[in-house]
């Protein structure tokens, strides 16, 4: 938001579509006894689909001008200080985002000078 780049916060999947040809690192996710390994591209696709699901929910509530990137920017804003959490926490943060919290973030972002 203030022009600083922070390598700890993952980029929105739409920002990385041109970089999908690059070899990506893998992340491990533990689920009971199995270990599932996902690439950055797969993680970005998961995050993108979750953000788009939240956009559809907000559209049903009457917020017509919300994008998946807006949702991701709102959710990932708190990761700038603490670093990127595990996948289950990211999923929870996206799916539990309330419209009031999102609108508060949008308002504060506008006052800080973010472009909308």
C-alpha cells in the first residue's frame, strides 16, 4: 500500500499468471497421515478460486464492484507484519472475511492513498 515491497507476502494469483512457466518451489501440507505437496501455481489457483468464491458471496450481498484481487489484498494485508501463515489459516481468513471488515479495509486503504 505504501509502495514498499515485502517478499513475505504472496502475490495475488492474477499478478503471477505470466510467471506460471517458471519452475516453482513446492509447499508441503500435512493432512492426517498423508503429505500432499503443492506447487506455487497450485497454491495460487486455490487462493484465486477461494477469492472468487468470496467475490460471488459479496455480489449476492450487493457489493457489485469487488474483485478477487481486492479480497486477496484485504486478507494478505495482515500478513505483511507476521509473515505468511499455513494454508489452512489462509483459507480460513478468506472464507471468514465479513463484508464489514472488507469495507473498513477499503475505506482505510483509500485514506492511505491506495488506487481503486
